[in-house]
C-alpha cells in the first residue's frame, strides 16, 4: 500500500534516481526531475542545488521496506 503511493505517477527508475540524488551522485534528467518535483520529492535550494525532501525520503523508505522479503 505505502509502496504504491511512492510509485504513483512515476516511471520505472525514478526512485533509483531519487536515491542517487539523496547520495549526491547525479542530477536527474529534466523529465525525471519534473516527475519528482510534481510529487514533491525534491526541493530546489537558493543556489539551485537539488535536495530530497522529507516526502521523497519517505518514498525511498517505503521502497526499501517493500523490497525486503
């Protein structure tokens, strides 16, 4: 149930990119960024740097819980 909420309106790989963004590894493509921003999973800071929002971290947590056997 919670993992369905996390994946709603996203495409395959969007949460992986969000996870990489949380680790500071890369910047999402414009299409992925638009979807993640629409869901409120990312925040643009004053210096245009992207951060993962609390809502985004909850989505990553939900994905991690749903992947465990």
